[in-house]
């Protein structure tokens, strides 16, 4: 498909990957290049908004903005790291620039595989494995981890390899149950071994050389490796839609129950929602999970560096699962694909990385007239767009959920396997982690997310304010002390704010130019935030300096095209924040203009034994709800719920359970 046939928000094509690689090879004749990323650069907002408005209003379409790509790549002769922006139509670079030596690009799949293989072949690593004197049939593997930061001068691109023992030759053998006590560090560019770190296994930071392994039983999770049989009393639960789904999809554009939006996907954000409208009215220009940081609370070396930025360091899109019917989503499923490049600039298909389906979520609304028992009942149908990312040990289920009343929910579920450390199997415990199996400890850690909300509440000039519920002072009017009211604070300049449960603080995005004729207040959407503990690490720690977004629950910035990621563009081995704290410090005017609201939320995860060997999903969600955007309940026109439509079945109880034993007459 040519650029002229693509929508401005269409995802990367395999032809564009090949074109991008060819443009860069032409710019560097005779030089070998290693590609980290080739992806679509989103159109400049001021250029694409007229096109979107013409689409929404059914008017003739203006000229599309230029289709641009960007690339991160290394020259293999000088090892320099570059960023380029490329014009698809002209087939020429817009610019190519070499980045400073302290800037490290995100990991790529080939690189991780190469480091894993280099580690397992290195003589020094093989010598450490030999020292463990493993039983016959046992093998060793490793997880290459983002190195993190503990130095302001380190410019090498490093990887920390955590080593594990594999008990049985099975594709799902749980090696995280058997961590080793040594951890090699490699230079990811030269593939050279930098050193071997030895891991503490007691109550303190003391380490010792690799010792013969004291066998313990692996805690398995795969069904055919379990000691106990699986349950036999679970009956099938089959979701059927005999008349098909209520949604329609043309390419990336989805229409469902007055909602219309475009499904986006890129290597870093993964799933993106573009240009969401309800009944033809603008609501949000762009919705995405901007970043997540996961710092670990074990203070000992080398764990003090253990902090992942899963979007910036690797990418939600890069790690997205290929989803399967009957497993990850139930019902009538529509899948969306994506693409990435490999290190040689070839396209790689990411099959079925987003699933879309409808689900029932209980009652939408109900009222019974108690005088006559006449009831109006409407069920809440939802449209779910879901992506599941595997980041080494953890899985993250990221879903955008639309309903019939104008609400948009972002749901996050964390599952997968805890990142584990070795510990002496002699009754030793530590105050920063939980023993989850024989000889294996899971450290306390946090998952801190940043949700990026780019509003268009009936237009792009919006204002963020927060509303506190407070008591009215006792006076002549409030004689009985029962009254309370709200206090509003406008966020007039870029900056941050915090939640207040005590004051029921609610953040809202309003359009001051549009007044609701019923409430007589500006139309708005409100953020149902997820109250969460912010980052626990010291203000002087690199973990905190790199993730300043995690210090406050809400940030507001003025829109700029290249400001998409809360911790900045480059997070791998970063030393300080180059994102929200920098942009907020400008103090830009944010009242009645094009703004972005960022919400920080997350999970402080102090593991339980029940979280191992595979973790039951932990759920947290944020919702965007209309607040004076409509003049009445927008779901009033949803058909009533009844048996002829839903076709439910009645459970028949046995005579014994129903009637009890027969009387002896």
C-alpha cells in the first residue's frame, strides 16, 4: 500500500521498514548499520487535525500531512548511535543526527538473543556453571536484564545476565524457581564479558564464590509438570454471538455503539487509541500507556540497579504476545497485527498482537418502581481492546474498555512470574522480600505506570482543574452543620498535583467554550484516578532521578509534538529524567489551550507465597467519565435487557438438594 493510500494514523507497513533501511544505507554507503527501530513518526498535530475534522464532519479531505518514519541505529564501524527522520514520499532523510555517547537506545530482540547466547558460550561463565556440580540432566539459562544505572560516567551499553537452573527438559520448566548465585555483565556492543557479579544469599550484602549447588525441588506451574492433578469439575463457559458482533472495523477504524476511533500500534507504546468520538463529538485525540518503571527494593549490589522502564527500555509493542482464540479473549474476536524491524532492517510480522471483542459487564442501569414492581433493566455491554506483553518474567495485560454511556476505562493486569533471587535455604529471611519457595526469594518492588491522556473535549482547547469536596462552615444557613460544597482549582500552568482521598479530589478536563444547557457549567470529562503509592526510593537515588514522573499522581503539560513519554525519549541506562519534570518546569500556560494530562498510578508489590510460581492477576484501572458532557444519561437508548434477547438458561436442581430426604410415612 502506498503512502497516499494510508491514513495518517495507520500503522507501520513492511514496505516502509524496507524503504527506511534502504534510505539509511544509501546515506551511509559502504557502512554496515545495525537497526534498533524503524517505525512511524506520528504526524504533526496542527497538520493532521484539519484532516481529522474533515473526516468527522463528512467534508472534502484536505492534503494529508507528510508520512514520516524515524529510526534508531548504530554504525558498526564507529559504533556511533544515531536517530534519523525519513520522508516516505520523497524517500529522503529529513535529518540524521548522532546522539551523545551517554544515550543508549532501547533493546532489540536480536540483541537480547545474542547476549543470551554469548553468555552461555563464554568460558568464564561455563567455568562458574561447572563449579555448581549440577546433577545429570540439569542445565542453565539466563535472562539478559537492562543494566540500570549507578554511575554518572558509564557510557558502555551493558547487560546484566541473571542465571537460572532448568530442572527438566520441558519448554515451560520454571527456571525462576532455581536462581544461581552469580550474574555476568556483558558489553552489548562488543559482546565482551565485563565482570561476574556474585549475588548475596544471606541477611546482608556478603557474597562468596560459586559453590556446589544444594539441590532443592523446583516449584513448577505448567500443568503437565504439576504434582497434583488439575480440577475436573469446571464446565465449559462458551461465549456465543450468533448474529455476529455489534462492532465494525474498516482497516484500523472501529465503529461501535456511537463510538468511533482508530486503533494504533507502534513498537514502544504498543496499543494506542486515536481520535475517539462519541456520537460524532470529539472526546480524546490520543490515549496511550506512556511508560512504566519497575524499581526493586533489595538494597544490595547488583540489585540496587534493578529498575526496568518496560516501554522505553524495550517496548510494549516489541514484547506483545501473539494472541490465540479461546485463550486470551473470549467471544467473537477481531485481531490487529503490527510490524517491527530486525537488526538488519527486515520486517518482522507481529501477528494478532491486539484483540478486540465485546463483553457483558453487569448492569448498565436499573430501576424498579416499588409501587407496582415494574422495572427497567439495561445491561452494560463493553468493547475491549487488549494487548498482553511478556517482559522476561512478567506479563502485563493492557486493555482499553469502551462502554455505552461514554466511559473509557484503562485496565492493567499484572501476572506472570516474580523476578527471583537466590537465598540460603536454612530459614534465612530478609526485610525487603518474601521467601516464595525453597532457596528462592522475591524482592519487594513497585510497578509505576504513566497514562498519557491527550484530550479533545469538543475541541482541542481544554482546561484541567481539580475539585475538592469540603464542608460548608456552620453559619446562619448551615445551622445544622450538614452542608458541603466543592472547591475548584484550575491548573493554569504546567506542573503537577496530588490526589487527596480526604478531600475526594477529582481531576476534570473541561472546554470553557462549551456550556452544558442543563448544568450551566462547561462540558467536561473527569478522571477516576487510581490512588497509589508513589515511588519509594530515595530522592538521591538514580531510580528516583530517572523516573521523576513517579513522584506525583497528576501532571499537566502544554502539548508539544515530540513529548510522548513520561520519562523521556531514552530511558535505557539514563541518569536523570528528561521527560515530565523537565517539561513541567517550563511553566507553560495550560488554561484553555491544547494540553496533555498524565496520570501516575501503580502497584506496590510485596510478594506473597501465593504469587508463586505464577502470579494470579493483580488488577488496577483508571476511568474517564463524561461530566456534564451530555444533558442526560447517554445510555437511555440502549435496548432493555430481557430473556428473549439474552436467552439465559435455568439451573435445574436435583430432587435431593431441592426437597431433602423422603419422609418415612
